[in-house]
């Protein structure tokens, strides 16, 4: 009972953290979505040089830890004269990182679409660009929803490392509260519950979204 | 003629899935060296009967004897009972990660605890028997359906079972591959192995079966030797079924 | 610069040791969880599913803190347990998917030979499941190596921490970070290459994952 009272007493402060976590996630995810389409299209349909650059980008961001990327942006870039706040650095790191992953999901989805779809589009007199935009992407984006929603949840969870460069979010608030009250376990158990609830809500939302966008007979065989 | 030993006896077997009564009191027995063939329309519980007899799918009610001894179902005992009853599946069910030889050996090494060398010799002997020795090192996916089923038979044989049950062993095969499997089954019957076979192959039934059992809606309608059941059936349903199946499969 | 390389090298060793420890821990626990979830009774199955869900849903950092502050463990041990449970949860789901993609007839055939359920799982199901999971395992390995960097947060002196220490002296963050990035790429890439060799070695004709 005492524990519940403690949790209620720290809830307002943690609530502020939750809001920042959600804002950070939202910004990073939006950035990642745009970036992913550009990277995937660049890698698949771009000229040789663009394609190679996109591939390197993806390799780098998928092959190194997110925390290292965050440090590079926050501690490294200033030596090149680029200064970002800790919050902006975090959004940039999560967005740039997630974009690389989602680009690969998107590429996989595009490649799983029947070649005949592109041919049919071209046969109708569409340009390649139009066929990609009007025929390929609308299908690929549906296919990519399940892995993409996983990635959004990943991003939400990984925003917790933003506090390691001093950004204000759920985890940093928790750390402050825990040290102030000397109640680490009590605080972090509550934080764990909050994260579980957030993940659960997101999962339910994505399940709903998937159902809503479903086209009959056009399911992902898993 | 001396009385042959009874291998399997089943009495009043019942099995339901929800409200669907698949088996409604099946009784039968097989003596040593006999071949019994079960025929009947699909969905009448023929395959369920075989899996119930082996407790792969425990019956709701009924008693089963093996070599005169009643089977008392328990997790421990049942594994020993199953060793004595070979099973050949419609879908072959060869272990995907093992070669043909490995498939035949695995029961010997893992269940009967035989030494590797001994198991290998025994397995090679059984593969030889079904004419598959040349393919011993190949994996299931590299074999044709007919070849897979012959390995399936060798796998069952290797355990030296009292009887072998065949669950529609040729239904998943292209017509031109059925022959090699049926030939092997005929050979086994002639060698004196006890067989319980569910099949639609009337040619096999007529030539090899000692008895044919006609089953419908979870009951045995009629049972008798081929010359009687095929040439001179008593029950109206048997006649209708035989007519239909001749239309479908021809008079071979 | 040269004189600081041994420090980085020490960090690499810690990173590899940490990564391998909790990857293997996760592999073992993941197997148990998957098998429990598929073949266990209702209670065990539900427990395993719950375990997998919780540890996949929590941020790694939260799990790290709970172990570190909750049980008074050394940073290294806390990191192995915390990150190990996280990867165990993920690995269990690949294994479970693989088990469920194996035809039911495989189990039936094993039981018809007289194998006990446990023996059938060990001898027939697991060898197939592990082969089917290899591509996912290799992906998870890369994630594991990258996740070692999170142990930094509870004071494990791995490569990223060593790097930070050097930066405080040399004030050349970009050089050091780039070296570290390349090292990570080598460890992740090298490992996935080795795993792909393993995959090739254990490949069975006609038994591949259509990916």
C-alpha cells in the first residue's frame, strides 16, 4: 500500500517524462518514415552512386550501436561545428537509425511484390516513377506495416537511452526521482510498468491499423 | 490348419471430436501373418481408427489387446507399445533433417538403444529390402514421393514390429509412383508380416488381403474375404460403395 | 594516439566477452522458453508467453537498472543477466515460430516409433528448429553485440566507455568514435559471416527457409 502511495506521488513528475518520451518517439518515427522511403527507393531504383551511398548509410546505421550513434551526434559533431541540444540529438539519432532499418523492411516488401505489377503499370504507359508511386509503394507500404510497427515500438523503448546524453524523458525523470528518494527498485518497477502499458497501447493501435488497411486476399503469408 | 496367434484385438472403440462421433464401436482382430484392408468413403474414421489403436490419438472408450495382453494406457507404457506397432503415414512424415539411412536408424538408436554400428547394419538391411539402399545418404527432400514412402516402410520395419499399420500409404502419390509402394507392401504380406491397411487401392485389396473391412460413419458395415466382399457383398451400402469406387478408379 | 590503443583493445575484449556471455545465456533460456510455450501445459505455456512479452516490451536500460540496483550485482553480471533475458525473450520467439512451422507429422512419426515426448523434442524437433532459426539467430547476434554498449550505463568499461575516457584526454571525439564504429562493424559483420558458414555447413537439401 505504501508503495502505491509512493507511485502516485511520483506520477505527475514521471508523467512529464512520458510526454517527452512520446514526443521524442513521434518526431523520430516521422523522420524515419520519410528517410526510409528515400533510402529504399534510392537503393533500389537510384543510379549506381546513389544506390551505393544508400547502401553504405544503411550498413553503417545497422551495424553500429544506437548509443554510439547518439554519442557521435551529441559529442562528436560539435567538433565539426554542428551543435545540437541533447533532445534534438536524440531525435536525430533515433530517426536516422530507425530510417536505416525501415528502409530495409521496405526494400524487402517491394521485392516481394510480383514483378508483373510493375510490368502492368509500364504497359499502361506509366513512367517508372509513376508506377513506383501509384502501384508499387501503396502495396509495399501495406506489407511493411507489421515490421514497421515493431520498429516504432523499438524506437519507443530506445528513447530511454536519450538520458545518457542528458535529454529529459521518462528514464531521466525516473533516475532523478530514484536518486532523490533513494528508492531505485520501487521507482524502476513503476517505470517498467509504464513502459509495458505504452507498448501494449501501441501494439493494440497497430493491430487496429492493420485490420483497417487490410485488402481481401492480400495478406502477408507468415 | 493350426490356429494362428492373435496379434491385435480391438473391442468397442469409440472416439468423438466434440459432437462429431468419428468411431462408434469398432471391433476387429488380426492374427499373425494376416493382411486386413479397411476400405470406405473418406471421412468415415478409417485413419482415426489407426491412430486410436496406436494411442497417437487416444480413444474415448474401448479396449485393445496386443498379443493377448490388454494395453493399459500410461505415458510410460505407451512408448513401449508403439515400438511394436509400425506406422506408415499418408504424408510419409520422414524426419526432414535426417538422411534416408538416418530416418531408419533413429528409432533403433534412440528408442531401442542399439549401438550405432549395429543400427546402421540393420537399417541398411531394411533399406535394401525396400530397394532404397542406393539412396541411403539422401535427404527426404531429394527423394520422390514413392521413394520417401519406401523409406517410411523401412523405418517401420526396422523396429521389428508385430504388425505394421498403413494409413492410406499411396494417396499422396502420383499414380505412376504407387506401384513401387504397393509392390513392397505385397512382398511384406507374402513374407508373412502382419498388416493393417487403410487404402482405396482395390487391386491391392483383392490380391493381397485376407479380409476386407468396409467401414462407414464410424461403424464396420461388413467384413469378409475379398472373393466374398467384392464379388458377393451382402449389404446394400457395400454394393453402392464398390460401384462408386470402380467408377472412380476403374477396374485396374 | 598509439599509446591509447591498448585501452581500446581492452574495451573490445570486454565487449566481446559480454556479448558472448549473454548471447549464449539468452540462447539457452530462449530454447527453454520456446519449448515450454509450445509443449508445456497451460500454466507453463502462459508463463513462458508472458515472460517473452515482458522482456521484449521493456527497454533494455530498464531491465539493466532493475538487476543492477535491485540485486546488488557486479555491473558485468547484472549486464549479462539483464541483456541475456532480453535476447532470450526475442530468441524464444524465433524458436517458437520455427517449431510451429515444422509439420505436426514429425512429432506424430517420432511418437509412433515409441519415442517419449521429451526425446522427440530433443532428437527430432530441435535439430530442425535450430536450422530454421539460424538466419534469425545471426541477426540477433548483431543486435546482441550492439546492445553491449548499453552496459556502459551501469559502469561496465566496454569499448564505448574506453573511447569516452580517451576522448576526455585527447579531445578528438570524431576520430575515436569512427574507430569504435569500425570495430563494431567488424565484430558484427565478422560474426554474421561465421554464422553464415555454420548455416551453409548444416544446410540440408530442400530444407531451407523461404525468406
